[in-house]
């Protein structure tokens, strides 16, 4: 009889659910807007993933929840920090990963792993939204550019405009001023990506990140940010096929391990 496990990552902007089988194969996943109710978002995300997989809630042997909203999910069997879940998920996609860059909706983190995949250090920026998905969302709104268009547009820039502030409020005012000066949107966006990459690379160097680097989180879908970070670090970044589900996948894999440990 097949056994199934679920991982839920409740973030500030989205809640993700991943369902895997005993072999670790992803049977279904879902990315759902968190909105104002973390618990409801988690429930709807799980329900949608279950429907896609053709499974029922009782078919799931163990569920692990992670993310900032994990305390609001009472039906999970265990709650685990996103640091551990992202480490587990990143290594599943790229087994040689030694450093993880995760840029989510409202925080960014860099995680350093040893050869076995154990977390040995991390740096986290969760006090402000500087350089996160929310930061880019605000800048995109000021520029009247959709979030998913910013990466491609920035690659057309010939003269990136330096951005002096990473504070979301001040950066938005700066962007509005640059627009008024007639600066090209692609040059402003490229400047924003450069500023984000500078901040992230500083975090990587602070913890001594080395080896293969995997980038996770929604911002990993922005090729402009990926290219800027890659250029500064002097190496290619591993990007999962769906970078937003890495934390939830890690949680599902840890749910499977939790059951295996209980059976020993």
C-alpha cells in the first residue's frame, strides 16, 4: 500500500503544499496566496494539492508545516523551522548544495551546509522587506510593470541606474523621482536588481558561503536578480524547476523521515 506525506510552507505572500510518495516523488503541489488568514490559506492549499493528487486527507501519513505562519496550522503533525526545510529541499534538487540563498516575500536568508547537508550557519534578514519579493512588488507598482516582467525587462538595460536606498519606502520615492527624470524603466529595474544582489552577496560572504550555491524562493524566478548575484559571486547558481516549493518539499521529506524514525 502506497504511503504519502505532506509538507506545507506558510509564507507571508504564499502558502505552498507539496505531497510526496514513499520514494520522494512529488505527486502534487500547490502555491496559494496567503492573504490575511494564514490558517485558511494553508487549508485551501492542502485541499487543492489533495484534489490534484487524487488523495484524501486520511491518505497522508504525516504532515510537517514550516514558514512564519506555521503556528497557525493546527492539523500538522510537526512544525519545523524553514531553515531546516529549505536545506532539505535544496539538497533534494541539487545534492551537492553547500550554500542556499532564499529570497521570499518578506525576508531573505543565506544558509551554509556541511558536506552531509547539515546546517552549520545562516544569516537572515527578517526585520524589513528590503530586497525581498514585497520590495520588488512595490517597485513594480511604482514603475507600472508586472512583477513577472521585471527580470526580462532588466536584461535589456544598457545603463543601470544606481539605487542609493534599500529601504522600501525611500527606494519607492527614489524610483518615482527617477521616472520623473526620464530614466528608462529597464535601467531603473536593473539598478534595483544590482542593489539587491549587493545585499545578498554581502550576506553570503558574511557566513563564508562556498561550494555549489542553490537559490530558492519566488525571487529566483527573476532572471535579472539571478544574473546579478551570479556575476558578483563569480559562479552559476542552481535554480530548482519550481523554486517556490523548496521549503514545502523539504517539509514533506522531513515528514517522511519522521515516520521512518518512529517505526525504528
